[in-house]
């Protein structure tokens, strides 16, 4: 396809900016790219919205090599999203990131679209995950009379729910059973003033629902500690406890009998 004058001039601009950036980096440190080429060991994984006003590096003051990044519309953590899961597993198990940031932003078009009842096409299915957040928090959501405040709160509730989704992946659940698991953070970026706000949600989210989402190893380890503290004998390691499904079936059988 022949490039239009507009598209070639816009690409010239991009390439010109790139060369200017390379020159500046080399002027500050002639070995800059040589060092970066050796490999990456980023401390952070950033999961944010694709919105062009929320550039991961710029708003966090991080440079190349410091932050692994995944972005999608409305910063969702969906348990069947292979793209997200692959990024998460690589970041946690190979790069061993220390902090995972789920970053939403006020004024998010995806969140606003989910809160409206307009049909937009394929994306409606993606945005249904945010409608689920409304359903889970409906009482609080409907109590807010001001539309703008309602959307701002939905942005926050969406971040909290996505941190919860993150915490309940088997990748994070397994990491929690190892030394130095990554810390999870929920943040909201305000495009009106450029400030990031920490919602301070990690501890609550990791501790709630672990009887449902926690991996069996963690559950058994905790029960063993409780048994020791209560002075009870530890269960024999050769007799594994039935998992949730098996336990439910046993209870069902007992109920029918
Ligand atoms: Zn957004």
C-alpha cells in the first residue's frame, strides 16, 4: 500500500524523535544501550489501561529495563486471557518482579462505556467484566447520586476487583507459597492532575477468600500450623485431604444417606 503524505510525515516524525532520544541517551552514557542489551531484571510489572494518556514509564518515572508492562482496555485481569497470564507467569516466575501494579485511571473510557447501556460491538463482551464489578458492588454504586463520582468510584472498584483477580490466579497463589512473593498494588491515576493514588488493598485481598482460591498446599500448611498451635497431632502426610469438589461430593452423599 502506498503511503499517504500524512502517514509518511508522521513516521518521519517518529523516526526523528527516536534518533534524538538515542543521541541524548548516548550523550549521557555511551554504554547505555550496550548495558540494556545484556538483559532485563525489572522490579515492577505494570498492568494498566491502553489509554494513550496513561503511559506506564512516564507516570512512574521508570526507564527502559525497570518495568514489565501489560496494557489492555480498562486494565482488566481476566482469568482466561492467555496474553495476560503469559505476561504474569513470565514476570513472576522468570523475571521475579517484586511489585505488581494494577493501574486504573479516572476518566477511563472503557469504564464509562461499561456503565452506559450503549452497544459498541465486540468490545461489549470485554466490558462485561466491568459490568460484573457493578453487579458485585451494586448497593454502593447506586447510592452515589452524582454520575461523575459514580464513575470515579467504579474506576476504583474495578482496580480492586482486578487486584483480586490477580491474587486468585494460580500463578500468584503458587508464588505466595514461596519466599519473597511479589507484592500486589492497586492504584488509580488521575489524568486531571497527573497524580497516582494507592488504594492500599493488598493485605485484605490476599487474606479474603483464600479458603476458596488458595492452593491446597497453602491451606494444608496453614491447617498444620493451627493444629500445632492448638496442640493437636498433625494429620498423616500419606492421607491427603479431599479437595473441594471431593469434599462436596462426600457431604452430598452424607446428606442423602
Ligand atoms: Zn482507560
